[in-house]
């Protein structure tokens, strides 16, 4: 949970919600009549917006209430498929040069649709109220082909792709709400993103941002089922602007404070509150009361009708950090049931089948919710002041992939819940850089999402870190090659300490025994290691004192570093191989250490005092590697993409050293197993520029690669391609001297093999007719002159 104490309270001068009674007809009551329909275009490009403006005569008192009036359209595709979409009532505005709005007209019903098949379409419009249903003559339009990629989908991998099959790897940040002016703020922020290759933001529909429904007479809101049209119009503008700039939006539909009296509480002003005339006597009734759920479904229906057509919507996020709502621990089954009902409702109304997700603040929640079939991907939020926060996030990624068998994304991260300290503790944003690189190579569907966009990331121009990352990522085919995390380790480069940062929040640690390997990795992951060390009197139901099984290659130390919070009278008790080595009263922000001889040991940490104390980290000296590797391997074991970090190059080290960078790591090597045998090409990339810095070759023998690494001052990215044969210069194709490994490609090229040309040949590249290409093989020339075997023989 981040600190949300300082919500923006200054807003643009917004026009009040226009009364919809202008279209009400009181006498005589009659079946609705659709007088005319105006289309924005009768020739619509595939996946683009057809918008219908509907002139109708009908009786209703609330144009936003689908139980009173329903405008609906059935679209029939050239293939015969039918999509039924709702209409919606909206007030039009003129967007002024200063970002303010001026109302235009009295509002109208509209229908929006994005066709996905070229050809002739027809559509049938109807309007239904209490008096009956009126229909309009069948209309038609033409859809033409376009280069639009379509909507974002899941596929058989842990990554996402568009309708046209191209991958979507999100890189970006939270942009929850405006600082002052929606248009100027988002224009500036999104321009910063797109100039650096990023493509993804997360936005809240909160009462101070793009929320539609809130307490009557509060900042232009009008209560339940009365949707604030200025906010709705600004969200229209944002989606259009994002679409123009190839930026995609995770839309958080609800935030926890709306249903909380304790954490960022807003319940007092929530229109669902019975004190404000709503149906919920208590906060938790929001999730169970049938009337409350019907109100919420009405809002979902409106949101889908108005915005569902947009390709810019990456996903609907049902709730931000729903575990911060009141009494969640005892009412989480009700919350799970609400999520299942709402997710299924969205699926029933959203013909575009946008992805659906939600989020929790803590890892302890909630298996039942994540396992709902209609929840398409999981999400983590991590706020820890760990030196290497990227390790915590990456561990969480693997835990979630294993536990739920769905793609996963880190939706928020930060160094603790208070963003005000970031400029002081990490002015250059090292934790941002490390986190987005580490998460991108962790198996996540995208990079981690920093939270502090408005007070830290953009004011300090830290968005520049996205450019080198996206430059490297654009050359990796995550979906096509079906990359997954693979085991990788390093050796050499000197001894180092292994620092393990617990990541399981209050009551959520699930393991007692952990193994620390020779590289300093922990198993099970740190996501199961508790931040809280519980005492012997309170919260004993959560007590899981960890035991670490570790082999010290040389004598060293074991350290327990406490965090910034504590209960009453805790202790730190360290037992090594059954012998108590330390037992003392514990204080916050203190290091407790014991000496450990070389060899295999079981180290247990307990708290025999009264109540809990926070643990910042555990340190094992002289055991870890100075480098951490995040590596992904293709499904055919022929490619690897990864990231290597000098562990000491982190915000905490730089803070304690006064900004002096740590020594570079020299003489290290990378070890990987489970690869295809044969020659391989290795490219190293600068994480500061995204550019290639060096290339080498190596050989995989019995599935094992041992790769010497260049000097690593901060970090490096790398790509490994097996069965790559590099032809150098314009010499004789059949001369081994002209191949980088002095070895001609075999007469029968293996599946997945590549032939690359360096430098690019001038003129035609001829394949010697004596060379045999495997049946169905194809050499195609990509932009970088790399020849790849993909199908029938064809030299281009």
C-alpha cells in the first residue's frame, strides 16, 4: 500500500451533469420511437470506431438507468456473427485550448462499435422502456481492411498478443490521476513515455480522477446511476489520445478507499452508503447487497457501452487493492463471490472480450479470487525498502505463475509506502532502472509498474530508463518463442553477501524451511518468507519462524536486520544447528549477527518475546554471487534472453557510499543447462543505451553452457541463439575461414537454425546449390540481414 494521504483536491472548473429530462415525454405514454440515426462514417476501417448518434422520442426519468431505458444495437458481420451492444447517453463538449470543457447541446444517446471483419455489415437498432420496444429500419455500413493490430488477448504463453498475432509486451507506469489539468498533464506524461518507447499506463476511475459515480452535489457528481459527464468525456479524450500514441490502459474501476473506513477512507462520501441514501448500511454490504450489486452492474454496463470499442483498453481492473476494504480477512469469500459475479457480467456484456483482472496489496490474498476463470491475469503490488527490490518482484512473478497458471504483472512497486522520501534516498532512480529490467526478464507479461509518476518519476525525468529497455525488448519474440524463466547461475567474480528480503506480508508467510544455494538464491521464493517475525503471545496463528539450510564455503556471518516497525517487547533468537547462538531484546532498524563456521548449517530465527517485529532482510556473508541473473529460455531450448545485475549497484549501496559506485565485477562466468547442443552466438547489450556492445560465440555441450562474462560495472542484457552460423564478409560461402566459428553450416540444418551475415552483403546472396536444406526450410532476410529458416526454401 502506498501513501494516498494527499489526494489532489484542486480540479478543473467542470461543467455540471446535464439534465436528461429534456428527452422525457410524459404524455401520452407510448412505445419509443427512433426518429433518425446519424453515423460518423459509413466506411469504417477494421477495429476502428463506428459511432451512431440516435434521435429518439421516449419516456424515461434517468437516461443512465438501464432498467428504465435501453438503446441497443445488433451488428451482423459478413460472416453472419452477431454482436449485441448497448447504447449510452452522453453530453458532448468542446475541449478548450486550456483543457477545460464547454457543453455542446443537450446530450444524446449513442452507440459505439469496432468491427473486426472487412465487408458489408448490417445493424438493427432498438429502444426499450416500460412502454415497449421501438425499432429502426435495418442499416448498413462497409468495413475495410486496416493495419490496426486489434484488441489485446491471452494466448498459449505467459504473454499477451493482439488480434493479428503480434505480441504486446507492456512497458510503462501508473498514471492514476491528473495533478491539476487532465489534458496538459496526460499529454506531457504520455509524450515522455512514447518518446522512450513505453506503451502502457494504469489509470483509476476514482472520485478525484475519472470516476463517474459519487455522492450527490460533491464536486459535480449527482449520486447513484447519474454519471458525471465531464469525467466521462475526459476519459474519452484520454483513450483517443492513447490510441493515437499506441499506449494501452489498464482501467482500475474501483479503489479500495471507496469501501473503507480505515485505509484511505472515503466511505463517508460514497453514494452506496446508506447515510447518503444508498443501499449499503456497512462497507462490506457493497459486496453482498443485491441492490448495491445491481447499481454497480449498471455502471459497468455504461462503461462497456461507452469505452469498450477502444483498442486502447488493455484490461478492466475490478478493484485496486481490495484487501484494504473493511473486514476483508473475515469477508474475503464475499469479496471473491462479488469478483466472480462482476467478472462474468463484464464477459457477458463486452463483445470485445477485454482482459479482466483485479489487485491486492498483500501476497496473502487471495487464491480463490485469482482462480476465478474469468480473471484473465494476476497482479502483484510490492512496496519494500529492499536494496534489490527487483528480486522481490521477480520472485513474486514466479510464485504467481506457479500457483495460478495465468500470466502475471507487477502493477505497482515502490520503496515503501511513502513516496516523499524517494528523491532523497534514490535521486537518480536506480531502483526504477533495476526493477523494470529485472521484471522484464522474470517471466512477467510486462515490466514492473512504478507508482510515483507525478511526484518522482516524471519530475526527475526517470522515464528515460524506458528507452534502452524497449530497444532490447523489441528484438525478443516472447510469444513466438514461448519464453519461460530458466535456471541460470554465475561463478567467479569474487565472494559476496547474499541478502534475502522477505516479501510475505502480515499473516501470509506459508513456509518454515528455506534453502540458500551457492549463488545466494532462496527456495521457496522470498514471497513465502514473512516480513513479520511473530512473538509468543499475540498473532501466534501466523507464527512461522524460518529455518535456513545453507552451506557456507568459508566461515562467515548470519545477520538479521530489523525493519521500522514493532509490537510489544519482541526478541531476536538465533539458533544454529540446534544451539542457541543469540537471544536478545529486539529494537527497530538494528542488525543482529552471529558467526557461522564453514560447512552445512541449519539456522533458525525466532521471536520468543511478546509481539511481532518487522524484518528488513537476512544476510548470509561470503556465500552469494556478486551477480544476479534473470534469464528466459525459448520453448525449443534454442534461445535465451536475460539480464545480469551487479548486486551492489543498488540505491541502498549508493546512499550509504555517498554516491560512489561499487567496483565492477570481473572474471565471472554464466552457467546454464537444458539447452540445445551446438554452436551458439552471444550478444551483450548496454542497459544504459540498449545498443549492442559485444558479440562472441560459444558451444553448448551435453546441454550445458559455460559462458565467460565481460566486466560488469552495473548491468548487461544478453541474447543467446543456438545453431547460429555467422558468415563474415563477401568471401566464398563454402570456405570455413569465412564463418565466425570456422565451421560450415551442416548439410542438413536443424530446426530453428539461423544464418546471419555480418556485415550485410552488397547485392544478391547466393546459396551454394550443393548445400542441402532440410525439407520445408526457408531462408528469409529480415531488416538486420539475418537469415532465418521458417518454411519452404526461398532466398529473398
